[in-house]
C-alpha cells in the first residue's frame, strides 16, 4: 500500500443505549476513551489525513479528535450520510479512504492493513472487512459469489435466505477517493430505516462493472459498544490483550485475570505482579520490581528493584526510585521517594520529597492539607522518622535527622538533629500494684450496689 491513506472515523451516532451524559466514544476502555484506541490503531497506518464525523454540539468529542479535523453531521441520517459529510474535508486527497467506527475500540492496525492491501491488490472500488458472526442478526449480511462481494443486505431488508448467512459486515470499509463522491451520491434512503446506508455503495459499484471484495477478520476485533454491558465486554477483551502482551514481554503475573492494566502501562521485563493489582493511566515500572497483591497505582514511575505492597496505593505525580520499599497500607500522592528509602507500613505521604535511604516509620502522616492549601514535606537523605509521627507541612527535616516516635513536628528539623515533639513520660516506681488494688475494690463496690 503505497499511496497516502485517508481515514474517516464515524462518531455521530446518538449512543442512547449508554444512558449517559458522557458521549459514548469518550467512555474509557483500559484507561483511555474508546475513541483514543481507534485513533491509535489508525495512526499506525501513518495516514495522510484523519477526519472525525461528529454530531452537532459535541465539543468534547471534537477535542478528543484533536489534532485531527472533524466535520459535523447535522442529523443522524445513516452511515452513508455520515461519510458524505466528511467529503469536503477529503478534497485533494488521492488514494484509499478507510471508514472505521469510533465505537469499536478493538480493531487492530494489522487487520486494517490487511484490508487496504487486499483492496489495493484486487484493484477494487470497495473493500469491506467481514467476519463470521456467532449471532449475525444485528449485522448487514455480505453476499459473496465467486469470491467477489455482490452486495450488503441490512438485517431489516434481508429475506429468509439472506438472513441465514452468517458472514457479516464489520462496518470497516475501504473506498477509492476518485469514486467515493460518485458512489455516495447514488445512495437513496428508500429502505426499512429511512437511512442512507453506506453499505449500498457495494451493489451500485457492482452494477456498474466495478469490483468489490470482502476480507475476513476475527469477530473479537469488531465488537462495537452500544451499552454498558458491551462496554464491560470490550474492557474484558482489551485487558486480555494487554495482559498477554505484558507476559510475552517478560512480566510475571501470579493471577493475570485479576491484573488491570491501562493501554499506556509500561512494564519492563522481570516485573512480578501479584493478584488484584490495578494500574491506572500513566504508570511505568522498571525491571525487577515486585508489586505484591492488592495495589492501586496511577500516574507514577517505579524504579528498578522496588518492592511495592501488598495493599499499597500510589497516586498520580509519584516517583519511586530504585530499591525503595513501600509496604502495606502506605499511600503516596505527588511524592518523590529516593533510592533505597523505606515506608513499610501504614503511612500517608502526600506532596512529599523523601531522601534516599530514609526510613519512614509506621503511622507517619505528612500533614499536607490545612483545609485551604496543600503544603510540602521535604525529608533529607538517611533521615529516620519514628512511628506515628505527624509532619505538619510545610516542613523540612534535614539529612540524617531523627524524629522520635509519636512526635508532632511543626518546626523544621536541621540535618543531624534529634527532634522530640511529644509529652515527656513520667514513671512511678512500685505504683502499679496499689493502682490495681484500688481499681479492683472500686469494681467490687459497684457490683454490691447493683445487688449482684
Ligand atoms: C452498520 C452497518 C451494518 C454493519 C454494522 C456493524 C450500515 C447501513 N450498516 O449497522 O452493515 O453490520 O454497522 O456494526 O452501514 N453513525 C454516524 N452517523 C449516522 C449513523 C451512524 O456517525 O447517521 C455511526 C455510529 O456512531 C456508529 C456507526 O456509524 O459508530 C454505525 O452505526 P450504527 O447505527 O451502529 O449502524 P448499524 O445499524 O449497527
Ligand atoms: Mg451498530
């Protein structure tokens, strides 16, 4: 396929069955709007032009297409009408025009390329990606004779014989830029739905001696999303794909079905992931990291050899250096934690900068919020923060400083200093026994009063 490719992405459908205020194509799959997956598959074809077809007043959908151009289909008059709306934006383009749906995020670049190549080799006017459907009833049937596509019959127009066909139209179509305007101009809407069917171009082209082909693909790639249940099914399928790719690249997953990835999750070789771990968008994990079960990580970088979890939560803006240990019930938010530092149990470290080889005791809280603004906690290298310390930000703890357990630290602690921020203990020798005797006598008197 040498000539430049243009792609039209249809996204003007109403999406009513989602029952959502969010436009359908913006619902996320694997941490990204479903449209982003379609655009990513398309981008790998290196198209000369991508045109989005959107409904009126959909600024968020228009934004999701950027930097690509969009055109507005004023009324949802059918797929043929939608592609027609894109024609002005295609002027000057010479080469294949590929039509894809914005609500079918599982389509792969390889399959699109197969269609383009076959279409080009066959010198066809129209090429269609088809598949054998388990349940063909919602789809247009592909009528193929002697290896040539004759026509596409929509379900509502199909007779009994045609209904029995299970080779169906995925909706992905390839057309010649020189013929597309003429073909679309021929489409009428005198059919069961009163719509301009894009699929009608096949029969029109054939009737005029041009050829059309159908290329078979895998049903799994053509799952469209119309409802929340189909959204969940697409998510499942996408996750399977991401997990398989990660394992192929050298990641160990103890229970892959319970690891949830984002499309942009970057996992190096020899990362080991325990059960029930979720990666939100924007995570990269270096080699030899171990992420134990039940962790939730988003918008973070994890350096080589770190050990995370179980039950750790790492929130956006965090940067965990090499060989750091983040243990159970530790939450990081917008926090940098230096090489070899440890926060092994029960801590909240928000808006913090923690020096290398520091030790953060159990129960440490970076008190980052005063009800109005967020403030930073800066801890130098090799510092020791005793258990159950509250570090009231903005605050700085110097290199090698030691904050004693149970301290509430409200003033900066210089490097090497020992800081106490707690009440002084008093110890009274030999007084435990008399106290117990007194408490016992008091309890007995109370029972007597109640007549027991
Ligand atoms: C369409 C095909 C059918 C195919 C099926 C695959 C036609 C006439 N039928 O049917 O052969 O088997 O997809 O799923 O093409 N859209 C617009 N503007 C419109 C109408 C639709 O942008 O006016 C967009 C939708 O947002 C969607 C896509 O086009 O992304 C398909 O529309 P849909 O209504 O789902 O078409 P189907 O009736 O399912
Ligand atoms: Mg549909």
